[in-house]
């Protein structure tokens, strides 16, 4: 990224190295950034006026060891806030599923997720049906109506694609995939909710499919199917609803990103 | 003679910050300048550690921070001004009393052999 046009880059990078890894709300961290940068600017002005050759570097040195300052700042964040912004390795590993990869287009992100869901659902279904079939054979219930599952799987996958496309489009509108800083700023509980919503939605669909398994040929339990699929749809729309609900906060974050987040630092 | 810093200041910085804020509100850098002026050049503060102290004091209700209204032609980001609260003033009084007693007792012991 181009950082050549950033004023006082040395100072901003020093601030960013300290503040970015702190687990806390974006508002609190931006307050810290403003204060530390203001401090460094005043300190470098004072040092420059006193004849210091490299005033900015000296001001940074006087600020102290970044790790120590960072630990002190972290200790000043309330525990519940720090807990909410804890980096969860499991969630982080699957972030791309809901947030997309940098440079992703919404349709591509949605298509990848729908494809994974399709393969996953069919795979699980095959395993479960296989198990049930072996039980059925023992109980003499006959073969399963495999043909009825196909259309439902296709419709479910299409619904997932639409839901994820809308969610991805929402993120893209506010600069989603470009917001590198957003990944560390989005509270862990929001990420966890998004993932739970997605997984729960897929499970609801899965249970809706299960309703078809014991069906006799020629009779579909439409009411039960719609009930399960409706609940599944609601859960799949959860990421979309959450995106819309968090829109003001994410838009604020984007403005902050333009000020701070595009600086590349070693954390 | 070595400067006073690090572990020797641990536990005292909060009281010192309250003390320099007793006269008038100040932003972080000004707090530091007041501390250095009062320390007669003997203090060796890592400047970055001042802000966590201010945040802790604010969380405890001992100081109250506010973003300044205007920059008055000054460059850079907004500054946050801190002032002592009523609770902070009471705490400062308690810290001063404790310190006076500490100096009297420990000083008395240390000077007894001289």
C-alpha cells in the first residue's frame, strides 16, 4: 500500500505498532491513537526546537518499549471489553468464509460458500442416509426417496448463495474486503454470532432435509418442509441482518481505516 | 546520582499525576512536562506509560477526561484534557497523608544510624 503520502509516517507507525494489537473497541483504540500521536508530535516539536537532529525518532524512543506500553494500555481496557475482542484462533481460521478474502467480489465469495455448503450438506446427507438405510433394511422400511432430496438441496444452495451475496455486497459497499483493519476490529462476539448464524442456518436446512427421509413415495410433508426451510432461511439471513444493523458502526470504522488502518505494521 | 525511574516509581506515578493535575487541567504531554519540571530533571519516565495511568485514573473516577474543543491553529490530532474530580481530590489527600507518614517512619529509621 502506498504510505508515502502519510504525514509523520514514523510517528504514525510507532503509534500503530503499539495500539493495533491491543484488544479493545475501535473507539477506545482510536482515542489511544490520537493521544499518542498528539504526544509524539508535541515531543518531536519540542526536541526539534532544542536542536535534536532526528527529533521524531528520539520522540519515539522516549515513548518507551512498545511491548511494555502496549501491555500497560491493554491492562487499562476493561476485562469484558478485552474479552469481547479476544482473537479466537478457530474463528479467525474461518473468517474468510463470512468476510471473504481481500479482493473478493461478492458473487465469487457467495458462490464459493454455496459450493462448500452444497458439498458439505450432500456429503453429510449421504452418510446419514446410508446409516439410516442400513437400519431401515433391518427394520424392513424399504429404500429412501433419494429423488426428492435433489430439488431441496438445489433450492437450499441457491438460497444460501443469495443470502451470502447480499451479505458480501453489503460489506463491499462499505469497503468490506479492503478493510484490512476491520478484521482485527470486529469484536469476537460479532464474528462468533455470524458463524453461529451460518452454521445454525445450515443445520436447520439439514433437519428440513431429514424430514424427507422417512417419507413414503408419492407423499411429501410440505408443511414440515416449509417450516424447517423457513427457519433455515431466517438463520441464513442472519449475517445479512447483522451487516445492516452494524452498518453505522462499520461505516465509522471505514472512516477510521482511512485515517489509520492502511498503515502496514509488524504486529 | 542515577535518575528515578522504572520500579522505583512503581505505585507512586498515580499519586504524582493526581498531584500535578491538582492546579489545573492538562493534556498528557503537559502532565509529563509538569512532572519533569517538578522532578528537577531526576525523573526518568517512559513517556508511553503515562497514558495507561491516566486511563486507569479515569476508569476509577479520579480524573475526568474531555476532548479539547478546538485546536487553536495547532497541528495534529485532538488533545484530551484531564482534570481532577472531587473523588480524585480526596484520593490525593489520602495519598499525601500516607506518603508523609511513610517518609517520617522510613526516613526516621534510615537516618537513625547517621
